[in-house]
């Protein structure tokens, strides 16, 4: 594990591109999200295919080629300082191999924000571009447009990242202790799905693995964690931070799975950090050095997520 390049923070008036790399976007939610961004004195530009819906596969926001073209165009536009994903859903895996990574790299560092299905893009940007990315709320997500805490934490991360270097968990230590490492992770089911692909999650040796998911019952969470364990992806992990597990069944059952599958790693495990599929979701960066203190219930970045 190594620290990645931190993109520049945003300034008032910055142009940000909004893309839909996965599922289709509801027009009213998109407009509400754009209003939030405009209220931050940003200049949001919606990419051409964001309003699209695939003619045959209704779970996708337009064709793979069009969704990939929107991301490519936005990232390579020298006037764009950040690319924000409008929502998750499913579909980012279908476009990641269509991108021109040499052109993306030549465009220089900028900010990528998204969560859930965007996990595959976080991994790809880390591997191919060596960039810190922000695992944060979707610009047209209901949990963002209706939640001041989610809005404020993302705004602070983008404009004044030194003010949000510490995230305090709402739950106890599943396994006590302190650990240092480089943050990585995302949506558990997407990390497991990426195994065997060119953008498979790396072995987490020396890393602080941050995990969350939605709609996965305890036995499926068990299956996903077991898959990562059997694939050796948790070998040498320094610590684990657990985010939200909305609609994943009774939490006591989940907690038993976490204790069984993660407790044997011999590293600190902290619960309820507050990122992912939840009200007031916080923004956490991937690719930065940090300390996870399960006893104090904190995740503290060594440096701000953006420079």
C-alpha cells in the first residue's frame, strides 16, 4: 500500500462535471442536487448522456459507450476541476474497460466523488492514475439532497479538507486497538465482484480497509467477506472500518458475522463510521495515510484529503 496523489481542493466558481456512470437518474433529484452545488458557488455542468435511459436495459443510464464518453469528456476537459457521480446503481463495471487511461492520466489530477457502484472507478483511478478519490454521496442521491450533514461534510471536504480530517464513529470497537495505514475499500459486494478482473482490489497489506454495503443479508455478507479472505485480499490488513449496512438484516446478526470473519485478523475493527448508504453519509478519501483508533472511535487522516 502506498499514498496516492492528492488532487487540488476546489475554489469558489470551480466548474464541476456531473456524470451518470451507472443507473438512470431522476430529473427532479438531479435538479435538486445541482441547486445544492450552485449554492456552494460551484458551476455544475451536466454531461450530455446523464438524462438517458438504455433502450433495452432499464437499469442503465444510457449505453455503455455513451456513459464512458461522458466520463472521458468530463475528465479531459481542462476547465473541469471535479467529476461528481449523480448516483450509483449498477453499470460502472461495464464502462471501466472502455476508458482511454492514457488520456485520463494526461489530463492531470482532479477530484472524483461517488460511492456504491462507483467503487470500481475508485479502484481503477487508484491503480491506473495513482489518485486519491472521495467515497462520498451521489449528487442526485436522496440521502444527499435532503440531508444537511451529508452536504456539509462533502462541502467541507471539497473546499476546506483540513477541517474534516477526523471522523468519529457512532458505534463501539468490535476489536479494540489502534492501527496506521493507507485507506482503501468501498462497497463490499463490488469489491468481491471485481476479483479476477484487471481492477481487482489489491491485497490490503498495510491498509485500512473501509467497508459498507446495502441490501445484503447477513449470510451474503458472510459469503462476500469469505470470498475476499479466501482470495487473500485481507492478508496483512492493518485495520478495518465499517460504515453503514442499510437493509442488511438485524444488526446483531451482522455483528456476529463481522466478529467471526474479521475478528480473527488480529487487527482493530471499528463499527459505524457513518459512510455509505445512510442518512447523513460522511465523505471518506481512499489513498491517504490515516490512523484508526478503535478505542477512541476515530479515523484520523495524516493530511487533508485534498491539497
